[in-house]
C-alpha cells in the first residue's frame, strides 16, 4: 500500500463496487442515537461482518452444531469437515506449505503467547535477545516481557523515527545474539507498513526467527508467506470480517514440531497415563479443549469473502481514501496526524491542540461517528509521540469519502463548541 500525494480524486469509477460491497453489511444501514446514520470508522479495532459470514454462523448453529474430532455421528462429521475446511482455506490463502502449519487460536494475542510459551520457554537462555519494535501493540510486547522475566532473556526494540517508520540503521548490531524478532506488519496507531521481508532476510542471516503480527495487515490481504518468508505469523478473525474469539498462528512445521504445547487438555494428546502424556501431531498439539468451532467456520467464510474481492481495485481505493482522509484532516487548524510513512494503511491517529481525544470521541459519537480514543494498546509508542492518548479514525474497504467529510465536519463542530465554551 503506497500513497502518492494527491487528494483530488474522482470516486465515480469505484462507486458501484463500493456500494455493492456495502450492501453485504447489514449493520452499515444502522442508525444510532435515534436517527443518526452510523459512520463506522473504528475498523482497526474490529471490522463489520458481511452476510456471507453471518449466514455461515447461523447455518452452523441451526443445522450442524456438534463438537469436532470426537463424535461418530452425522453432525459431528459435518462440523469436523467444515472446521477442517477452514484450515485448508486459511492455508491456501496465506500460501502455507501445509495445513499442519495452521493452528487455530482465540486471536492474535493468544497466538503470540503460544509462541512465547511453546518456543520461548523451551529454547531461550539467559542473555538471549528478543527484538520487538517501538510501534508494537501490547499483544506483541507483554508476552515477550513476561518471557524475558521467565528466562532471563533480554528485551530490545527497534526505534521508530519521527515520521513513524522503523529506524533500521542499527539492525545488524541489534540482531547479534537475537533469537527472536517479533514485529508488526502494519501499525495499528501509525498505519505504517513495515518492510518485513527485509527484516526477515537480515534476521535469518543472523540465525534469528521472525514472528509477524499481521493483525492489521491480513484484513487488507497483504499477507503472502512466500513473499514474507517469516517463521511465525499471527492474526485475528474479527479484524478481517470474521467472528471474534478466533485467530490463526502460522508456524513453520518443523518449528511447531519442536515446540512444547501451550495449553494442556483434551484433544491435544496422543497417549495419557496417570503420570504422563504424549502429544498429538501438529497442529492439534496446540488446540487443547473444544475449539471455537463456529468461529473457525465463520473465519473460513470471511477468508473466502476476502478472496472473492478484486484487490487491485480495493488496494487502489483504500490508498486513495487514506490519502484523502489524511489531507482533509490535516486541513483542520491545530490537528496533527501522527505517522508519515510512505507505505501505510488506513489507521490514522491524530491529536488536536487543546482538545482531549475522549471529549472528541464522545461528541462525535452523538453524530453517529464511531472512532477510537485512548492509548490504542500501544502506551510506549503513544508516550514516545508525546501524548497519553490519541484519536484514531481507521478506514476499511466499505468506507466512503463522504464519511471522511462527515468526520471532518464533526471535528470542526466540536472544536467550535469547545472554543465557544472555554473561550
Ligand atoms: N496486534 C495489533 C497490531 C493489533 O492491532 C491488535 C488488535 N488491536 C492485536 C495485535 C491484538 O489482537 P486481538 O485483540 O484480536 O488478539
């Protein structure tokens, strides 16, 4: 995703495609606070769900609900077949070498914790380095902090420049004694798309593994394992139009084989005695207990929905809409957009002089505008930017330029109100 600068865009060629897409999302017709049409600009937190996903969830519970991998009856077989079909869908979508490389988790957070425990507890020694970046979501920071405390490993980070891009000038130095690099593909605060392939090549040259947090990039269909060449990759279903409570960990099969399980319980075992147990093959070794069955099946439907889209069109549209939104927002006096990466997605965080993000979000909500205010689960980065909270508008494929215009009008109204009241 790149954004050459020019906000003057003729939207008419895109309009029929975007209008058709919007019709797939019943929630976009909602009114809030009485008669205010919903303008949903909180997509980096979670995306809305198309009918294709809603119908699959409804059909599963209406017709095929049963536990998986256990029952020898018709419904159990249907449920297992649909659950495993989702694994195939996800594996082929990502370009994974094998379905065995796809572990279903409860989300990105659980996937990263799984690696920190299953790989980190077993293989890290005191003094080994774990390298993250200054733009990580807490999901990709706290599990490594905890691992460092458990093992005596050292946590280090790649700095972020004033423009919101990674400063890789010291990377080779930092990679000495690094065993794991864990970085986000796309920042949920700055929108920056990181040069993951370059980092992976340099990390591998130093013998380090790389985990990619694709929570924000997978929804924009930017994940191709053959291109990224990473060792682990994690994402959540709910940000790519699938259900909450489900996510994916991709791991190189030989690494997953070597790792210890994360959670113990039913279905992840091979043989059990009172004193001991052996593990099931991958990926089942990592899927203890009853998994989020309907959610996995819904995730499969969401991925098929993503696969059905013409990404040449949607990438061009998303880039244009992001550029337009940034230009319109920056035209507001006192507003600063944080993050100037040339390669970026539509998570746009900003601050406005003399206006607290929570006040702004509260007032915009009265106009039907759903945006995010706070630290966006990235406190170290937000503090580094000199703030304790920011406001974020995050765009997805179904957003419209007039929704951006409504946001800008809304911000101007709130500014004007506070100016009048506070003088
Ligand atoms: N990483 C990034 C970059 C994110 O944006 C998020 C969600 N905001 C997460 C990780 C965590 O995802 P989840 O809460 O679905 O586990």
